[in-house]
C-alpha cells in the first residue's frame, strides 16, 4: 500500500514503481477526497501494475476511480459515514453495479477497528470476532443477491491469533470466497514480521488465503521490505520451512503500529513509533499493549483495546488510556506523558501482583 499523499502524483507513482520493482502484484492506493480520486487517472496512465483503490470513508468516490481501477476496496463499517439515511444495502448495490460496469473487482475489507456498528450491537462487548464475521457474511450474501461474484473478503486484526480464528471460521462457511490475508498494524520489524508469519503459516498452510499483504511500520523508502518479507514467508511455506508456533502469546510488552498510508497527515508518525519502541524497552517484561496509529480514520477505534494508545494528527498526537482520552500533545512532548502513564500502569500491575 502506498503511503504518500495520493494527490501528490509524482511521489505516489514513484512509490508504486518501487513496490512493483520489489515484486508487488497489486498496489493499494487510498483516496480520501475528490482531489485524491482525480489523481488516480494520472497515476493509472503512468503505472502498469494492478491498482486496488481504497475508498476509505466516502464510498461515492468510487464513481471517479472505477474507470481506472482493477479492484475497489470498501469497508462495511465506513459505509455509515456518508448519506447516513441511505440503507447500506443500497450503497453496496450501487458499488456492485459500478464495478460491473467498469469490469473491476471489489474487496469487502472488514477491519477490527471500524466494525459495522449495527453488527457490534448484536454481540457481547468482549466478542470482537463475532461482529466481524457477521458483517463479512452479510455483505457476501448481499453481493451474491445482486449477481456480483467478482469479489474477495479480508478480515484483519492486529492480533495474529484473531486473524487465524477469523479466517478459519469464514473459510469454513464460505470456502468459495477468495480471502485476502493480513495482520493489520503488525508493527515494526522484527515483531511485525513474527506476527505476520504466525498468521500466514497457520492459514496458508491449511489452504486458506488467496492474496496477502504484509503491514510494517517502515519509512516510505523501505516499503519494499514488506514485499520481500511476504515473498520470503510464501517461499518458506511452499518449501515446508514453517517457523512459527501455533499461537502467538505475548506475556510482555506488545507494541501495535500501523504500516502508514496516504491517510497519515504527518510523516513524523513513523519516527514516533520507533521512539516509542526505544523508550518503552525498559517495560519489556510487563503485559501492556501500546498502539501507535497514524491517522484519524482508524486511529481512534483501533486504540480502544490498547492499554495506551496514540493516534497522530498533523500537529498533535492524541493520547488515550484505554478508551479514555488524555489530551493532545505536540510530537516532541508526547513521549514524556506516555512514559508517565506507562509507569503508572506498571505500578498498578505490581500492586495487583503483590496483593495476590
């Protein structure tokens, strides 16, 4: 996935070429505005790879990008952000008709941090897998009913164990639907590679999965590393070199960070994620999850399950403790406040352990 501002055509084309040279078969580009969508026509003219266009929060942008896309990705949870009074089924039918008209595929992209709110209400608060599966199955049935069969599904979470469970359960019920695999916000190397390998080996080794994406928090010039890692994992699986354990069980510090994309409003996000990793090294033995997210789209929702969460804006970083907002801090000041909160969590854990 590109991480440049999509409307910056030159930079985006350069990154598409970098990814294609690294071995990418499909490159995903996000559009977040009409300016982004308008740029896709120029990007298409200057690239030859398969382009998957991510609609983000505005499904209506599909009409601008469909003539130039090989695939369009939409998120069921984001269909509620525009035209709230219009039923989601009408929106999906419109997308299916548009995709059929221009001969492009669709991806139903279900993400742990932006699940369909109606589905979430039907399940217990601690059940994150149920609403994701229900949403995916529901959209598959809708597309089937509309006579559109050129689609795939992705079910992504930052926890590789949940990715494994989600995709196994989906494939058991809908083995006919192609699956796009990925651990979202896997984080920085090497931990992000380990999480991804665990999920891919357990799923692809059982014949589950048709396309993959490796999501690592790395600078733009190192984005080719995601392709190299993905192809290395595939080659190992094919050769029977399976390295992972059956389950991922982190008894220590777990840092989740997104891979960066065109939604990131400040490129300092990647450096901040690296600084968080360095600063928190002293807490490695404590079972604490810290999430570092690069944008406003998925950042707020995908930090809710973390003990401490940071989601980055253009000038400030929003810090959370669980679902509780703690304020917005400049990039050069947020680390000190994060350390204060981390120390408080560690102290609470120690008090709880001593009371046992």
